[in-house]
C-alpha cells in the first residue's frame, strides 16, 4: 500500500474480560514450568484507541490517566513510567508521520478487568491498521503481550490480551511461549442467565503492584509449598470451570468461583482488602452462589453469581459502597475502522 493510500484517521476498540478461573497461572515462571490454564469471558466494556495523522509533534494522550505528552521524534519515546504503553506501541509500530494517539477505557482504572491488556490490543490493531497491515486476532494478542511485558516492562500473563483480541468465552492453556486457544460455546439460554445473574462490583483501584507479582512468583521459584499448591489448585479449578460452563451448571459455576477465590487468597496476604470483605458479607445475605475477585485482587472488582434475580445482590453491593458495573458478553473481539 502506498503512503498516500494509508488511512489518516483510525479507531480501534477491544473488550475487557472477566477471568472466571485460573488467573495467575498464566504468569511466568509457573506458566513456563508447569503450564497454566485460564477460563475467561470478554464483556461489553471496551478499551478505545484513536489515531489521527498530522501535526508538528507526536502527541500521546491517556484520558483515563489524565496524562498527555508530546515529542518531536522517537527519541522521546523512552520507557520512564509516563504513558509507557502508548510509547512502546509507537516504537514497535512506527507510522508514516507525526500523529495524535488517544486512549480511554469504559472500565474504571485498576478494576481488575484486564483494561491494560485491552488497551494493548487496541493499540496494536490501531497502529497496524494505520500502517496498512492486517493481522490475525491471535497475532494481535501476541504482539500486545510483547508490547506490555517486554517493551513497556510491565510483568504479567497473556490471558488479558487473548480475551481482548478474540472476544467470547475461552479455555486458554499456557506453556510458554505457546498459547492454546479453545473456544467455549455456551447454551444461549444459559449464557443469558449467566449474564443476568452476574453482579460485577467495583470496590476501588486494585493495590496489586509489581511487588505483589514479584512476591508470588518469587515464592513459587523458592518452592514455597503454600503458593505452589494454590497455583496448581487454580489450574484445576479452571479445568472444572470449562466443564461447568459447557454443562450449563450455574450452581457449579458459582461454587468454582468461590473455590478459585480461596486459592487466590493463599497466594499473598494482601489479596482480600477490608472493602472486599465487607462487600462479600453484605451480598452473602442477599443470596449468592459464589464469587471471586476479578483479576489479580487486592481491590479492584469482585463479581458474584446471584442465586436468583440480581436486584437484591446489586442493592446490597451498593449499600456496601461498591459501584455496580453492567455485564453483557462481548463475542466479537478487537475491531478497527
């Protein structure tokens, strides 16, 4: 494609996800040594990225972070803690001329819903489209993981990028560097009931940091029996979750969510905040089949599977100070236009 034919204005969006089971097992070194397993589902909250060619400088904007920077050339795209995802993306996929790139996400900051992974995916799709390139969804996911973990130097696993790129429900297996992708097809009536009865609650920004990830991975590398057993149990829960979804067994799904959350808390003492504990106590009285933290834990979001109608659980969550977010399944994955 000739330069003059390249698009001058491109938009991209990619959904965030609910990790139903197995999160943390996609993170090295466990994923390299023993192989991880995650079951997740994309939801209709999206990361958005927009690019416009033109202007005297490269201008990068994150509406969520309230940050903006400008630079004259690639020498200003240094990884230094400010808009590193945007800078790393532009370094990986340089475009034909100076431009403005703006990102935002429908999910709250630090929600545990894989927003940074979805932004990675949206950025890769955006910039490759602007370069006249078309990548398969799996290729976008791999580049997006490389963008965040290698180029932007933010440690983490691969599940978020694959959920955002592919959309839908998946059983994802990890044996670094390989990823096995197995779609899970749900009975339509069950999928509708699962969405209707899932109550997603944002408690405030997650306090999980690189230090938390370093503690968990360091404990595994040292052979810490508690952490190793928890990671192996999380992998087993993910296998059971895939079966429960295919069997359309709501009760089993709820029980596995709670089992996953128990094992997740064994990874690090800070996984369950006081706000999360109060929320769990409040919704238990309203009637739930189970629940777990979304993402890494230590704040962010928790989602619960209501025993019946979700209204009482949602009201209890709001009374405990949580913000209830909408849940609808996103089947399409990343899009550009």
